[in-house]
């Protein structure tokens, strides 16, 4: 048995080694580091805490329990699949950044204190932005800047929240916080920003689709799931989360239906899936929390699979807009099938992974009598099938033939997608594989006649609606377009107002200078006509002394007034 | 660039029809199963006969129609933010078949 070390160390070491190797050697080193890291996690006991006193702070940079352990396993699976998917990428920056990013996610979920969490929180932000910038377009550069600004805002709020927390509790340990006091709210909003709460979600739908084909696969796995983990640890049972989750599950699906960029459609469905997790955390019973965590687990894999399949399409055709794609099943049949497995999983078809996790949250909502929320989630489930389950494969691989002929993506991409697809089916068929690792004690069986029948009815009739709308020509076609969103305020309105203000100030300045010139011209004329006053108005020394004189008069007035 | 080969599965309209008919049959079976399977219900309106099929169908139609209406409100030109970019060069382009 090997000795245990910090979980992030192996991936950070791999990131440091990547620039010195190329091709096969780089692949061997990265994959063996991930294997070592997996072994390290595998041999961890179910509870463990390493403590360390830094100045007067009691820190525990490494703490293990069942909740963090499950996310630890998940992030290893995600890193492994992501690294295989990006083996063909030559850029060392991109490869290193994705390893630091995955390592930071591990560091964050095994952080036993808030300060360690904050450090990895910032590492996540900084390392991930390189995956966006690596696209190399000016558009991705700008989106990356906007992304970074929001991530740093989240970090600042977290840090201020932590300071208030420390002031209040004299402890930094990362456990239940709850919405009490200013520290609770600050930390809640900091987590919420990274979780893509409504109004704070634009960084995700804006930047994820601008990253490289491989970068988005990493991005979709880590940032939001670290935030989900943090909320599950610090704010379980916070009822507000139920309603936030309801909104998150619903509003993105409307955008997803009319969005043209297929990776942006997936970004919206990412927000929608996190909505389900938020509801689970908000309900806060053992079953609901297990559901939220299980859904995070399955989501990373099937959302990763969907982002990989769209990444493969972008990689091979250079296009990702639904309006420019179609008919690709003819030249990419394997990718098509793998994409459909992902689509079936996110739609929660029985025997696919989404079914075993989403139904836990829905059942928990019913047990706790959240009847309205349950109806909303059911609507969102039908909507997910509509936009992610049908729209994504349909517009990319079927629909009208775009005439694009290409080939299957590189073997490593196919391999990564196949691993994810196998996992989706395995988890769907053998739910205990996942259930036995869930952190809380709650009995649940996903497969019973009612569940299977009702879910199939919901899905098949959603598909029927899609077919009917298409046959009636009511389905909105994919159009090259941009749909304005909440970020309209920061991207359009704010710059406009700022421009107006600057313009106003410039005109004001101009008019003042004109007025001043007129006035001084008049004075000079006056002086020329009346030489005796000349010295007072233009002589440098005299005007200074005049200023001093008047200032002393004013000060004297002040002095007198203060005594009255 | 249009492909002239007619050998692909969905190039034949009959196969598309077949798929759609398959869907109709599945929907029919799932509705009929409600007569034979007594499913339990917990939610106050879940017990209604045909609740799930109706909710799925109507929900999706409303979703799409509302989204279409939203387009009128939200849709802007592709270059609205002044950052439209041309499609990237594909990694491997084999052109036509």
C-alpha cells in the first residue's frame, strides 16, 4: 500500500511535467499520474483529517468524508475521460491548464477549512480561463475576460464572507454555514455565482461555448460541480435553494429551444440540470441530498459525453451552429450513436444514468410535499428531452443534409466518448454501483413499474410533440442569430450609458473652454483698454498672492463661523 | 456540396415514415398500459388518467410556442455584439464523398 498524500498533488505534478514532454511520452506521463492519483484516492479511509496551524489559524487542508470522497472519485473519472479526449492537443498550455484545473477541483472538495477552499476556488478560476483563451479567437478572448471577472468577483465575495465568518465563529472549518448573518449570505452568493444562479449564470452560457472543443469538456465537469458540492456541505436544507433551483431548471430550456450554437444549447441545459441539484440540496432530506449528489455524478458523465460529441463535430467540421449542420450521421455514425447515448441519459430514459439520479430528487420533492416544484421539475424533464435529447442529435446529425462530409474524429476522442457512454449505461443498469457510495442513509429503488411507465409516457409524448410540431411546421427553425440575455445590461446597456456619460463630459468640457476663452479674451481687451488693472489679472505672482489672500479670507470666515 | 448518393438510411422517406409510425405505436402502447397497470400516485393531480402523456405533450408544445414568441423579443442579428467570426477551418476536411 502506498502512502497517502494530498489528492491534488499528482495532477499538479503532471501539469508541471507536461511542457517537457511531447506526443506519446506526454500521454503516458499524464495518464499514469491520473492512475496514481486514483490509487491514492482509492486507499483513503472514509474519514480523515490533516490539521495544520498557520499563524493563529487552525487549518485542515485535507479532510475526507463520504461526500468529498464521492466527488473525488467523480473528478478522477472526469479528468481521465477529459485527458483521453484531448490527447491529440499539442498545446502544452492547454494540457497543463486542464490538469491544474482538475487538480484544483480535487483540492477544493478535500478542503477541510474555508481558507484552503478559497485558494483552490481561485485556482479553478485562473486555470480554467486558459481553456477559453486557447481557442485563439478575439471572441473567446473577450468572453474569457468576462468569465474571469465574474469568477474573481465570486472569489472576493467568498474571501470577505470567510473573514466575517472567522470574526463570528473564530474558526475556519468548512461545515454547515446556513443563511445566517452577513457571512452566510456572502458565502452563499459566492457559491451561487459559481453555481450559475439566475442572473449570475451568464458567465457560463457566454464563455463555455467559446472554449476549445476539448476545453469545454473540462469546463463542464469541474467549476459548477465544486460549487454544488460546496452548497451541499454548507447549505443543505436551505429552502431558498428549492425555489432558485426551480427557476434554474425552467428558464434555460426556453433559451435552449431557440439557441443556434449547439454547445450553447448544452450550456443552457447544464444550468437546467444544476437546477435539479439545487432543488435536492434545498429540500435537504437524506434522499434529496443523495439525489443531488448522484445527479451531479451522472451529469458530469453524460453532459461530458454530449459536450464531447459536439466538440468532435466542431473539431471535424469547424462548425457548431445548428443552422449550418445536419446529415452528419452519414459520415460520423459512431459519434452519432455515442451522442444519442448521452442524449438518452440526460433525458433520463430508463436504463440510462440520468434516470437513476433525477428520479431521486423528484421523489424527494413529492415526499416533502413540494407539489408545485414537482410540477415544474416534471415540465423541465420533458423540456430537457426536447432540447438536449432530441434537438442536439437531430440538428447536428439528422435534419436537412448540410452537405458536409467528414470522417469520424480521432481515435482518442472516440475512445473517451465510448468510455463515457459505457459508464452512462452501466450506472443506468446497475444503480447500486453509484448508490453504495452515496453519502447519506436513504433507501431508494429507482426501478418499479410506476416509475418506468410514467417516465416513458412523459418522454414518448414529448417526442410526439416534437414530431407533431415539425410536421405542422410550427417548430422554430435554427437561425443564425444572437438571443439577448441578462448580460445585455453589462454588454450593451452599460457600455452605452458609459459612452453617453463620457460624451456629455467631453461636450461640457469643450463648452466650458469656449466660454473661458471668451471670458479671458474679454478680460484682456478690458485690460488693454484700462492698463491700471493689468497687473492684478495676468501677472503670475500677483494672481498667486491674490489666491492666497482669498483662501485666508475663507479660512478666517470658517474660523469665525465655528466659534459662533 | 449536396450529396447525390441515396444509400443512407434516412434519405429514403419510407424509413422516416417507419420511424414516425414506430413512435406512434409506442405512444399507443404506453397509453393502453394505463388500463392494465395500476400505478401509485402521491401528487394531488398525478392520479388523473393519462396525466403523464398529456403533461409531456402539452408541456412541450407550450415550451416551443412560448420560445418561438420569445424569439420576437430576444432575437438579434448574429453580429449584435460586434464579435461575429467566420467558421474555423475544419481539422480534416474530406470534402464530398
